[in-house]
């Protein structure tokens, strides 16, 4: 009897083991099917069921981590890839995907470490080079990003997203012919998003091929009829083509989208006057009738000028100019040389934009003026999801122990109009 019981017990145990394996396989198969069908919540549920039965399943953790990534559950993804790596420290894919999770959580240093490890484990890992290139871009290390995108394409040229990103860098570096090649290549490979048509339109604009620029802005608007940027830029391009009626129609659409009817006078009819600080430290010409507010201390001299009814320096406005002269940079910030001061400015901007809902940089230009090193960028920002999108010129001058900067801003829908005013104002600027 004892022998029989042992045999019976062994049979039952073996039968249960086979049943459990069958259950695990079923949940794994369901998870794989759901992942393939992009039903990521179902995939997570199925892989979790498998892991409840067998917590040692590395593939289940890996695939559930992928599903979490697609669901933007980056903490869940991070935890699962950590478990994969703890069981398999040579898994380059797990390091690459954990790098993505770290990156989405703004842990850039950890992200870079993971991509570096993935590449160390697999020097032919095209996607790891691509992802590290994106991380370099987020750190404003465009030259390093460019090297990684080139390496990714050398290994595997079938990913259109790499061409798109490389084109973005070429555009920012004003290598417009290279940008044109990359954006066109990505589109031919099937990468047809509003952003790439918008970028290609901007590239043609910078190459003075305005008809082709319009065609690409049209493509953006086919995909997203409410794209402010494409509509705004198409209006500017119509101006360049001398098609004033079409330009005006686009501006009317922009105003309607914003819910504002504009009664702005023609720029040509405006009279300009000079606004200056009490000590004539700097001056600028803007339309007569605009309001101004001043804040003057021993080290910082600020001036706001706006068509809106501002009275104090901290009064908010949508449209206008903020100018700020910052003296004794060495005493306050430990920066004295022009290079140090300009780098300080860029670092401050990079820190501030993390708080914005959106931040897009269109152009960047370095120059010299008044014996100063200069930087001018054209950007679009939106402080919160509910706030009005603004387009700005950021204008910066640095010299020994002095920082001057100015913001020229207007709502997206009105910037085409105010751009002419701001361009004239920048030409009139005098800094002593």
C-alpha cells in the first residue's frame, strides 16, 4: 500500500507539473498574441498570469516590459527589465529597452549607461545607436548624436526614423541640402507624419524653394487641419510668393482657430518711437502708442514694451518685448567672459524649458554686434496645456561681465504680423 501511494503521489505530482506547464504556455501564447495585436493591457494581464505560476520566466518579464513601454508605464517597464537583467546580464535588448524606460523618466545618465552597455554587448546593435543618438540630442550634443545616427544607418538603413532624426540635426546645423535628403528619404520609406512634412516644408523654405515648401505644408494640413505652425508658415511662404490673398486667408483661419478677430493696422502705417532706459544704457524703436514698464536697479535694468495695457514690469502680456541688461555677472553668477556668459544663458534656458508644456526651436543663429557675442533663436512655447501658444525671438548679447537679452513675443496666430515690427525693432536696437 505504501508503495502504491508513493507511485500514486508521484503520478499526481507529475500530472500537476504538466498541467502547470500547459497553463503557463497558454498564458504566454495569449500574451504574445496580444502584444502582436498591440493590445498591450491584455498582454500585461496574460504575462502576469504566467508569472504568477512561474516567477522565473525571463521572457515573460521582458515581453511584459515591452507592453508597459508601449503603455507609457515606464516604472513598470523599468522593474521588468531590471528583473531580466538580474537573470541575464548579457541581454543587450534588455539594456536597450531599460535605457528607453530611463530616458522617458528623464534619467538621462542612467539611460546613457544602458545604451552604452547594449552597444558594448552588441557592437552591431543598430537600434541602440539610434536610441543613444536620441539621448545625445536631448543633451544638446548634436555632433555625438549625428555620429550615432550615421552608425545606425551603416548597420541597418531600413529604419526611416533614423533619417528623420538625422535630418533634424542637419536642419538645426543649417545643412539644408543634407536635411532635404534625409527627410525625403524617410518619407519614401513610409515615414509620413505631420512633423516630417512640416520639417521638409521648412527646409524647402530655407532653400528658397517656396512652391515646394507650400506643397509640404499642405501635406501637414491634410493630416492635421488644426496645425498652427504649418498654417502660419504657409502664410509666410505665400507672402514670399507674392500670393497675398492666400496668405491673408491663412491668417484669417488662424484667427478663427484662436477665436479672435484682428483689427490690426497695416505695419506700413505705423509710426515708431524710441524707447530707452533712464541712463540710455540701451534703446529700441517700437510703435508709438505702445506701453512701457521699467525696473531699474544697480545691476539689472529691465524694460517691457507692449501694445497691451501694462504698467508694472511684472504685468503679464501676450504680445510685446522684454529687454534686460544684466551687469556684474561675475559678482552675481561667477561668469565674466563672453563665452561663459553665453553658456550660462543657454544653460538657464535649458533648465527653464523643462517646466513648459511645449518648446520648439526653429532656428538658431550666432553673430557679433556692438563688440558682443550674439545668439538669436526663433522658438515656439506653450507654458501650460491651456495657455496660448507663443512664438518668440530670443536675442542675446554677451561681453565681459555683461549679459543683455530680449524676448520678442506674440501669439502663434499673430506672429506673422508682429514679425515685421520685431525685425525692425532689432535693427534699431542700440546697446552702449
